[in-house]
C-alpha cells in the first residue's frame, strides 16, 4: 500500500506531501488541485511503465505542461513510501528530467538498505558494482531493466506502481464507445469498457452482474457482441415482469455506465484505483451503496468529491484517516491537510456526522484560516 507521496514542481504541486490511507477522499474548492493530485499519481505510474510520451499524447499534453509555473526548477522531484509484500518500508526517491523524459537520478531503499541507485549515468542494484547506462528509456530505469534481474522487493514495487490506475477522465461519452481490445484496461476515460467487459472471465462477469443487480433490481445481465474487425458492442438487459428489454450502450443512462465501469475496475488487477468526482451522474440513492463497496474493496482507493453525501456515508474512523482537505496557500501551492485533524473540524465531529461537518463548514473561510496559520508558522 502507498502510505505517503511527495512531489515537487508538478503543475500546482510544489513541495506537496500527502499521507494516504486505504480509502482516501479528497475535498476542496474548485481549482485547489484535487484533479492535479490524481494526475500526479498517474504520472508516477507512468514512470514505472516508461511510456511518458504516449501518456502525454493520450492526455493531449506537451512536456512543458508538467512543470509548475510557480517554480523556477527544471526537474520534477518525487518521493513515494510504501509498505506491503516486501514486509518493510520501501522508499523511492527520484528526479524526473522533463527534457529527457527520464529520471536522471533515483534511489529505492527497503528499511534504509539500498536496493537501487541511479546517478551520474550509472546504476547499482543491491549495492553491487555500478554499471553504465548504455540504453535509453523513459521514466524510471525500472521500466527498462529485465524483471529477472530485479530483487523480489524491487519487482513487487514495480508491479505495485504499474497496477495503480487513474480514472480521472471517466466519461459517459467514452464509456458508450465500441472497442476492439482492452488488455484488461478500461482506458483513461473508459473508452475500452465494451472490450473490457467482453474479456472478463466468467467468474468475474457473474460477480459483476450480481453487484449490478443490487444497484438496479431490474438489471438481468449485460452482453457483448463481436462485430466486424473485432469491435465489441455492449448492451444491457433488464427484466420488467414478463418483458425483457435490451438497451445498447449508446442509450444506457450515464449513472449505470459509470457504476458499471467503477465496479468492474474493482474486479480487475489494479491495486490502487483513483476516481474524480465519484458522484457525477449517479443517483443519490445509489451513492451509499457505492461508497460501501469502495471502502470494502481490497484495492486502495482515492476519490475526489464535492458532495457531503460521500462523507456522510463514511464511518468516523475511515473519515478521520482518509478525508483530506486540498487547498492552495498564499503562494498558490497546493497543500493537503487531514480534514478531521483540524481542531475545529475535530470538535464538530464529536456531535455531527462527517458530511454534516462538511456542510456546516465554509471552506473558503477555512482555507483562509489555514493559509494565515501557515504564514504565522513560517514567521516564527
């Protein structure tokens, strides 16, 4: 599990640090940087995969879009701390060169012992003799090294990073599209949903249909058909008395499509799932069920929201650990603060539910107070 991330010089994230729980819900005013956090986490995933130019093209970005306009630095610095199968604390620290699209320096250590080091055009694994880097790569050197050459802890870490999935551009318009193949990935905006559902093993397909029947009692099953040139067509069957109605994806309501995509992802192989504005297009009566499912799923989850309903359906313990307020300080830098660790919010939580605290709080005033608090602390 990813416990903490630090990133410096990525858009509005300048000296940004945030701790992560198993379920994370980030809230804040428009423009605070919530979506940027999801983009930054997705960026870290791409470093492990090594396909930075393709990722930039997919988002319609130029490499110049990565760096912060609030900083004069050239490189993007980052730090990721995880715990998991490697049975210890693993720390990954590096610097990404925007011009070369690669990490010109990075190190990975497990409980303080060096596993990997990249510096001065050389790399070292497990403290052995350094080797010159005579090959080209994008992102982290992990993306280019043969897996058989990596110690188990490094291999597990690479797989953990690669299995993080951001769905920050999830769109009903894209979810309705036909797709040829998914490689068990929905795509950045959900454009591979039809192929993804077509490729699901029978066991997971049945499980997904069981979940969907809980959300929509009239839902019977979904089906996918192969068309010419391998395109997959998605439709949903609903039962009303003796009548069965089949609806093509292009006519399925937005909420059902989003729930299908979100729930399907929890049945995939990704270890960390990220969703932007989780409540969009979904009936409020279904939100509680969705929140319960996301808090119970084995994956680590991060969602953004503007809705107090999401918070109100969280247990106090989950809310205290996982709800983060995202805001910008006087310099325009995005910052994260555990929402219910703010003294005034902690007091309210004693007599209110998490969502009620959110509704009862004027975020713009709270952000101003936090910004003033930061200025005072810096002056002391």
